[in-house]
C-alpha cells in the first residue's frame, strides 16, 4: 500500500511498471486455501522464481528490475538465477552480502563514535551515561539518515540536557520517542496488513542474510538492531548466491543509487558493485537509506535514464536529483521531527 502511487508516476514517464508483492506479505501472505505460508516457504530463490513467474504471466520476456535495500538483493539474485529475464537493473541502497555488517559498523562508528564532532561527543556522553546502546543507535541513525546533522544535533542536545535529574523537555522527548517507535525493533512482531508484515517474510533476513549476526562487543553495534527478534526466526544458514562473483557476469546496464547519509547500506557497497559489474553507474544523492521511501522522484528519474539508455550520464546528475520534490513514504517525517525538536529550549 505505501507504494501504490509509484505506478502512476511511472506511467507519467511513459513506463509500464509491474509491482510484485513479496510472498508472505499482503495478498500473497497465504496459499490458495487461505492458510499463512509456512516459514519453510521463505527462501530468496523462491522469491526470485515468483518474479520470473509474474513476468511469464504478463508475457514479458525481459524487464528492467528495480529493488531497494533488501529488494536490491532479490533483484540481484534474479539476475544470477534468471539472467535472460533482465534488460537492466537499478539497485537503490544496495544490499549485497551478510558480510557487509563490518562496513556498516565502520560507517556508524565513524559518524557517531570516532568523529571529533559535537554529535559524536553527545552520543558518547549518552552511551557512557547508561543509555541503552541498541536504542541509542536506532534513534540517532534514523535521525541522521532522515534529516542529517540539522535534525540530529538539536535532538541529541535536547536528550543530553533533558536527562538531568527531574527534567525532561516534552517536545524533545516526544521527538525521541517518535523515532524510537519508528526505528527500534522490540521482542514482538507488530503487523499492519498491507503496510508492514515482517512476521513470516522476515525469516529470509535471518536465515539467508544474517540479520541475527553476533555482536562484536563494541559500542553502537548495528548487529543488535534485530537481536530481540532473533529467537522468533531460524538461525543463519547460508546466502543463496555469491553475488560478489555473480555481479561480474551481469552484462546489462546497471544503476546504483546511493545516499550520502546511508548508514545501513553504506555507499562503499555501491562503489564495490560498480567496480565489479561490466556496465554500472553509481549516483550519489543527498539522502539516507532507501530513496524508494524518502525520495522516490529521484529513483524514478534514475530509472528513466536507465530505460532510455542514458544511465552513463547519471553520476553527474546528483544536484538535479536532489532538487526534485520529496514525496516519499518517509519524506515528511523529518519536517515533523524538526518541528518537535525546534520547540525544545535552547
């Protein structure tokens, strides 16, 4: 449901967009008898097969495939398993390997722990003062990705001052709690049909993508984000495809859209993929994670360049993409948060 407007936007650009609902989600949650799909049915190879089956059903020989975050992994696996179905590929916030948790750790700590900045100093202060490390990372990373230092700086200052004995400024505290609700996984599985359904399909993340990776014992470890949910899902088995090897065989044009503030799938991943793929262009935009959610106009413009054979020009289009209006699912969230934080006492 959050992405139903994308087809209209694509149609205005003259493109026919087929949206594939993931197994275990929405109307694809059940089998033909109405029973929830079992966890055993949650495999990326099966998801890739679903996409090929949809193309068969729609009489499409090959298509330009677009995936965001985890979707970029699925799209890449379609390329590895069904290369004849791929005309081109757009990977937004590219996720490519469970081993990239180390890149994620370095990116997070370089901004929030090791840097000689007021933001890192405030994060360290909160951590050493006893703030729960997992929730602290979830909140500051979400704030930074959504609104950059302009949002995160005042939010942290309000949190640091508001935790003095007997004091909590309501606006700053409300912004913090809102971000906790937005970004933090707890030990249960909230389900909003058609909007957010992780309870079945999430098995893929743990079994094949290493969402339950062991913590390294250092502050601000992104491996802890999904830790409360790990007992509810299968343990890590193996990745279905070695994309580090397969990407070198992708002969079609590729676009990698990467946010400068993305701390979940850091830009280094997109750069690495582009260095391996025969025909790939990396485009940086001023953004956090997932342009699909936060800047879909930029994603659609990049897709238009790919489909019309102009993808090689995209690396120079960052400024133009940044200037496009932001109307994504999460695009208005930073403005709301800034309004709350802005009412905190100086």
